[in-house]
């Protein structure tokens, strides 16, 4: 059963890769709407495994959630309830130039290292430039943004003042429409509220909880990820690596993690 699913998934990805889609919907819950760029039609219900193209619009309702993965490197974007975003990307030399425009809402990013072109997040008040990191954005539209760093670094620019600051792990950047931009220590309670949203939609918050804990010895960290040291009956994490080649010889690798 699992082998059949994997084979179908590989065939499907090769198909959408040749059509030059830039991202794929890998999870969806509740009310999530979708509208292709420049389409005159009304929004329709977003479907699982939906390929997304440059400038496609995604809107989540009061109980909506979707998880999107970029096809070249596996960078993921989690769009939580009551959010509106535009998925952007253009393909050049087998790489996707990536950008997410957030109109409003709460979005979590897990961005893989970007070698040549930075990943950008654009809101009404800010532009964030990312080389590879995990962080949250709580965009309140015309009221400003809150960036919360989990790992790595993000360059945040306020569009009104032009001021630039660095968002690091366990820090918060507030960027307001009047040009004000400030850096503060990350408050665990604020992060816990967001991470509860993750748990409510079936996403694990283990990585973020570890970010808030004091560092542990490397030997302890390695043993916690070793299936032989897992407690009886606990899920074991597996990693599936899929290598794709299209008719033009373009290659890509997709990593899927699952538990059993």
C-alpha cells in the first residue's frame, strides 16, 4: 500500500514539475480557498496535492490550515487560520526564486538554505530576506507585523523608514506602518499560543519546544533521535528521499519525513 502511494507520488511530482509549478499542497484542513493568478473566476476549495503556480492566492477561513512545499528544495510554508497569502516563484536554472506575499494572517516558515537567491517574505509593512531558517510571521495587515525567530537569522526591513534589523533565535521583531521597528526577547507565552495552533491542526511542535529549552549534550541529542533508544510503543521517525528526473534531465530531490 505504501509502495503504491510512493510510486503514485513520484509520477505525480514528475508531471507537475514538467508543467513548471513551483509548489505543492501537502496538507489541508478546514476551510481553505484558492484562486489562480489573474483568474476571473471566484475562489474554489483548495485540494490536497494541488500544484501551485506563481502568484496563486490562498485564503484560510476560521478553521482553515494548509501546508505548502516548494518543489526544488522542500522549503515549507504553513498558512494558519484567517490568513491570505500569495505563493510566488519563478524557475531558472533548476532553482525557484521564492517569495511569499502576506496580506494578513499567521504563517510559519521552515526555509532550507538558499544558495544563490534569497527567499523573501513581503507584507504591507515589511520585507524579510531569508537564507535559511525557521520563524513565524504574525501579519496584522495595516496594523503591522510581528516576526518571531526560532533558528537562523532573518533580515527584516521596514518599508516606511527603510530601517533594517536582524531577527535571530528567541527574538521578536515588531515592524509597524509608521516606520517603527524594534527587537525584543521572544516571550515563551507568545510562542506557545502560536504553537498550540500547530498542535490543533496535527503539526508537531517538538522542534520549537526544544528551542525554548536549555542546550543538551550532543550525545543526549543523538540518542533521542535513535530509534533503538525510543521508549516502547513510541512513534519512530523515518526519512524517505525521492530523486526526480524529468525529460530534460533536470534533477531534484524531495525528502519526506513520517512516523510509524
